[in-house]
C-alpha cells in the first residue's frame, strides 16, 4: 500500500487507537438487543441507544422500524456501534417522509461510533435526508440509502465541519436533493474516505446529482466506487464535483448527466468521455445487467453493475489505492491490510486469467468499480477454482429453475456447459 493511502487511512480512523479501543471495549462491552416484537431488551432503536455506554453494541432485529423513536436517531456523543442483526436487506428504517435516519449535530462522536447494516428510506429533510453529520465523525458502513429526499443538499448523506468522514460498503441509490449533492454532500471535512460504494440514480433539482465533496484544507479518497446514472438539471456542474485534495481511484464514473466528474485528482478510473490522469480509461465498462431484470434502467435498485467477462475494468486498478481494512471486514484482526472484500461481499484482488493486467501493483491487480469480477468457476467464493468447486457443481448437477449453486454461466441450471466453464478455469485464481 502506498504511503499516501495508508497514511490517510490511519488519519481517518486512527487505526492504532481504534484497534486498542475495540480490544478494550470488547472486554467490557454490553450487547443491547432491540426487537420490535418485544423479544429483545427494548422495542425501539433510540431506547437501545440511550441505554448504551461507550463500547457497547446495539443490535437491531430484523424488521421495518417506524415512528418517533426509530428515526432522527442520536448517539449523544457515545462511541457505540448500532448495527442490524442480519444486514440491510432485513432491517429497514422507514422515515415515512418526515425526518431522517441518523442525526449527529455537534455531538463530537469519534470514528469508533459506527452505524452498520441498515436500509434507510423515505427520509425527508433540508440536509442529509438519511444521515446528517455536523461536528461529529461517525463511521457509516454496509448501509443502503434509497429513496430519500433533501430540500437542500445531500439527498442521502450530508457532512459538515467533520474532522473525519468514512463511508464504506454503502449503496446510495435513487435519492434526490433540491440544490446540491443528490447522493452525498460533504463540506469542510478534514479527512475522509468513501470506499466500495455504489452511487447510482441520484438526482438534483439544481446541480451535482451524485457526489459533492469540498475539502479545502484536508484530504479525501473515493476508492473502488461505481458512480453511474446520476443527474442534475443545471449543466453548470458534473455529477461529481470535487474541490480540494479529493482523490478518485479504482472507480467507474459512467452515464451521468450533464457530465461525469470535475475537479479533484482522478487515476486508474473508467470515466466516460475521458479524464487526464495515470491509468484512466474511457471504455464501456460492460456492466453485467445495467437495466436489471425488469429491463428498465431507471428502476435503479435492481440494476446489476457487476463487471461482465471482457470488461476493460478487470485487473485495471491500482493496488496502492485500496484503503486499509480498518473495520476488519474479514475478522482476521489485521486492520492495516487492504480492504479484502468488494461491495457484494466477494473477494477483492481476483486475477482473471483471460484478462491482461493493465493496472498497477503486484498481481493480482484490483478491478475498477465497487464490484470485483469473480471467476465464473469459483463456486465457493475462495478466489480460486479447484476440487471444492467441482464438488459443489456435481452435488448440484441437474438443478434447474434458477438459484442453482453450480450454475457457472448464470442461465438458471447446472449442466455440461457449467462443467466446461469450471474446467476452463481449473487451477486459476487467487490464492
């Protein structure tokens, strides 16, 4: 990892301090369960937060949460984790078009304050209709922010006057703002990272439909993101408007209107229309299914922006541009290694034997975009193709009708064509 990216990652989340804090907190922490059906310690999310102390974890059961104590949620300055039990698809905060999901206003939460694994939808506010941070530096991870609306800026997220901002593994889709930053609006942030995020189909009634980041005196990285289909009414600014030391790397910026990206420093990215910078390309990324199963590109939630075979984005990124795994997503206690997973939870650094390495670093080379291309014959997700995958395929032989674990060609069944694909890739991959 380059000194620049590693140093930035250390500054953003304070890896040594955070690691020590997590070890200390784990020894003394309580876990508080919130369940709408009465099976937990509390019925509402805010009650769980209010009962928590620094280092505690508030775990929210599956379900849809509505009402006054399940939105406009405040940490009150605590370094706690608030997470869903089983991920954002199963735990939804519905703001019912009044209020937002989480609210951090001059309460000084540190990066150890973590919002993890929620879908936040139907938020409606002036700024930050899903999450608003000002004078605080929480970490936002593994969240879906869909269909929120801000009259001012930040259809999903707004960050003001924050020492550090970290948004990791998030899906920010179909949000709207009336003025600036249909997806994300960040202003006067010290340091920041936006990594492994899909920012798609957001819009602005005025300028900057996707991402606005103004970092006048600090530095920020946008790494491994797919920024596609964002739009604004006024042609004065692109979908990504960057001011100051904002570095965009390993990302795909495509099909935005009125233009793609302005300002900042862009390297090893696929930018429609081209962009000066080392490693940049201008070529159709060959998304797997950009229209989704319904063949409608404007229904953003089901559009599949994974890379398909032959994509120019495969093995074309910069290994030095992958931030450190400060959240320890793989649970190996190594918070200084590069982030090991993509937005879909699949392994990063997968070598495609059918693609020449055009990126930077020692192979395997990371891909551009939020999703790493996975070798079709790798059925158990370990990054290689071998006997374990063959066992999966043979156990699934004859499956039809979709949802077949041995389906290598994604045609809904497991048969001889899938065996041919697996044998083609036999012995390849990483590790």
